C-alpha cells in the first residue's frame, strides 16, 4: 500500500467516528475497509443498551461489504477515542473483529491502527491473530 492510500483510509476512518452511536461508553470508533476491487466500505461502532447486540466499526464495514457481494479485502484503518478527545488511542480490533477478518482476509491483509494520518501502526493478520481458526480449518482449503 502506498502512503497516500493509507492516509486516505485513515481520513475516512477518522470521519466515521462522527457517526458512532455510543451513548454508554462514549468511545467512538471509525473504520475504513479497502476491498480488493478498490471500493472503500466504512463503518462506525453502534451500541445497544443490552450490550450484546453492539456492533464494532470494523464489523459494520465488513458486513456492509459482504452484504453487497464483496468478499476480498486488502486493508482496514481503525481510529478510536473518547468523545471530544484531542488525541486518539491506539485502537486495536477486538477478538470478535479479528475473527471476522480471519473469515474473509488473507495473510497479507493490513490492519492500520491510527491516531492520525501521521501516527499509526500497521499489522498483518497473522501478527494480530496468530494460529487463527478460519475456513481452512473446516474446509481444508
């Protein structure tokens, strides 16, 4: 990925934080998912009073893409922090989101955990979810 592509994904993820529905945690997360076809799918976290139905920004982006027939991905940028924060956190995907990534992404998939367009860390899927359980375990592919 080029620096410009990374910065573009981060900017879209930062913008998506504005759409988060977080009346309980007040922790806003945005994600921008780059599909192999070049389309960017965005997502934000959406909370629910009973907590279990809450959906993370990453999964929102993945589910939007998959619901439109897209199942091949290159990278995702994730940005998160408290309401009104002047500096964001190193927002890393939760275990459930990592498992969703494992379902649809190859080892080369890039995860960008960003505080800004200039302050971010990148990981591959095996780095954040080593020895993962995925389709190959069930399908032998």
